[in-house]
């Protein structure tokens, strides 16, 4: 009959239990990530710093630090999405991303002064344009937002402004020629250029436009889906 040794049995049991525990150990977790509160990109936690309780990635650090030196908060809050609309406070600075493509804006901000009134007031245009202008000035609500634009969309907007102003100058030139040569053709061309100037400018240069403004918030259209996907839902 074989003699049992308790110490050896305990050692075997310990080895067996340790091996089973090692097999049950889950694989190592991937590095923890976090969303940069300034640009909205997902980066490892180790690659961020905390400024005024906001996580900021290494790329945004110089921009945010400069913003703090100028007396502003590290990261602007008060920006949401509601379906395909951008919702902000009536005076807001949007994240440091292009509102048209969600690319980094590299610190560039474009000030937009928005006005809005209920659509029913357009009825006054049928009565008298001057009356409408006075009523609209009284009832309109206003908002001021600073939106980010990447270098590509800054260039597109600049080129659009150049063409729009070129059409306006061309209309003045055509009206001048019409007066010199007493030609109705130049008048027609001038009218076409005059109308095309603001239409082209609105189509090519618009960033965001007001859909609705109340006493404290503004709803805007024009932001791309990728930009909106990084924002929290409107409460």
C-alpha cells in the first residue's frame, strides 16, 4: 500500500488550482480611450491632459492653452445636436473642428451673426417691403456663434466671396456701359449679375444658418453629419 504524504498532496492541489486560475484569466484589456473634449477624436487616455476638468489631446493642447491665456474657458460647452440640427447657446464658440467636414479647424473661428423670426411675418412682404423690414427688425431674435472651418473650406468660402463680389462689380460696370452706349442689353446683363451676386454668395459661402432662435438657444442647419455625430443629444 502506497503511503500518502499530505505536504505533497497540498502542493499538487496548489499547482493544479493555480493552473486552472491562469486559464480562466481574461486576456489583457486594450488601452483605455477617451474622447477629446475639444476636437472630438478618440485617443488613448495616456495621450491626454486634463485642463479645467476637460480631457484634451496632445494636438489640441497648444490651442486650448492659448485660449486659457486669453481668458476663455478651456473647452466650450453648451453644444448639442437635435436630429440634423446644431443646437447652441445664443452666444457660443463651437468645438475646434470644421463644421462642414469635421476636420481639425486648427484654431480658426468664423464669427456668424444670425437672425431669425417666425415664418408668418413674411406675409408683410406682400403688403409693403418697408413695413416688413420694420416688423422683422422688431420681432427678430439674434444669436452669435463662432464656427470652426478647416483650411479647405476656408479657401472655398474665400473663393466664393471673391466670385460674388466680382459679379457685383461686373453689374456696376454693365450699368455704366448701358449709360454710355444707351444699350438695353448691358442693362439686362447688369441685372443678371446683380441678382447672381448674392445668390452665388449665399450658396457658396454659407456655413450655418438659423432654423430657430428662442430666448436662450439657437437651432442651426448646415453642419455635416460627421460633425453632429460627435455632439451629445439635445436634452
